[in-house]
């Protein structure tokens, strides 16, 4: 009798989720609303989803490894604006390492809280995330502690056996000034298996190519493109805080915000020292649906009646 392994089942769920997200985007196109998204893939700014809005995102990262085969990591995100001060998001992660295997690596549940209501010179956001992943996870969404390139070269068959259940905290400080956005993220992570606190950082800056809209409607007008740059890396742990034996990355690329509600991002990223991957290529696509919460609530209400 043929049995289905848990890993195969999780991969099927991840692929099905991406397919459902795509169908959702097609069926709910009437809910799309246009917004200017920053190009960041690693760093966060202070902008949260509007209450009742849903954002569907799919990202990929191709990475080269000097001590092992190249890999392609991917993750799906589903973010919902629960209120004006709270946004919650679910991640599903997976990866394929060339000449090895493709596997599901875990899930993450993220929450961001904005304590100040209006726009300020510096806008703080508090970030809390629970991660349940294995050591084969390679999305490189953040870099912490002494994570270096060699850590990701462990074969999938071995890495998948090591699980990591962690709480991740971030203090996000973001500012808007004359069209520019500047953001800084301080990262602290605690493994729930009695590991020391781990630290990292991410920062970014971005600006639209044009501040004024064109007199006619177009998809390729300059105001639809936002150029940005990101810097991120590890800061050691509780017992060895600092830059020694850490990896750091610099990436730059645009976000293309279409009036239809779609956003496309691409970001070539380069390692800044010998501990880092030499090259990563990240890209992603997202779609925001305004009024999604009201639509779902209306459907349930209609069925009850």
C-alpha cells in the first residue's frame, strides 16, 4: 500500500495554497485597490494593511553556494489588516536544492502592531513572529547570530531533521521625508529550546521615480516605480555580540506598482564578506484586495439569512 509522507503532503499544501492565491486574485479583481508599495523584501516599514484588506504575496529567492549546490527558496504570504493598529500574516516556506530534493520547510505566524495612530517623524512598529521551521529553510528573510553561507550547505536529508521553534521580535523605526522612506529594523530571536538570544538588523531606503502623476493613465509611468536599497546582516548572540563571524548583504531593486493593484519586485543581492552567499536574486509578486473582510462577512451573513 502506497503511503504519503508528511513532507510530500506539506509540499502539496504549499503548491495548492499558491494556486488558490492565484485563483483568488482572478476572482476578486473587482476588490483591487491601488497603493504605493515600497520595494523592500527583507526590511519592514511602518505601513500596515488597511483594516479589512487582504494582501496575497508570493516570493522566491535563488542563491549560489560555494560549499554546495545552488538553491531556489520560495514562500507564500497571506496578510490581513485586522485593525488600524494590527496586521497579521501567515507564511508557508519551501525550497529546492539542485541535485538534492524539494521540500516544505515550515510556517511562520507574524504580527505587527503600530502604537502611534498618526504619521510622525519616526514611526515605531512592534513585530512578533512565531516560527516553526527546520534547518533546511533557505528563504533568508533575515540574517541573525552567526549564520553564514556554510550553514546552508548542509544536505537537505540532514538539515530537515533539525527543527527550530523560535520567537522573533523586531523594533521597526520608519520615517517618510519628501517622498523618501527610511527604515531600520532591530531583530532579536529566541529559540524555545534553551538557546541564547540571537541578534540581527535590516535597514532600507526608497523613493518613487516621480512624485507627480502623469496626465494620462499608463502602466509604465515613472510614478509607478519605487527604487530602493536594503542592507541586512547578523549581530551575533548574547555571548558574542558584534560583527565577528557574521554575514551581511546589500540588495537594490525596484517595485512596480500597477494601478490594477498588482506589485512586482526584483532585488539582486550581493554578499559583503566571505561569510555571505556571493549572490542572491529575490523577486516577488503581490496583490492587495480592499474590502476583503467586508466581502467575506457579507457572504456569511447572506448564508445565515
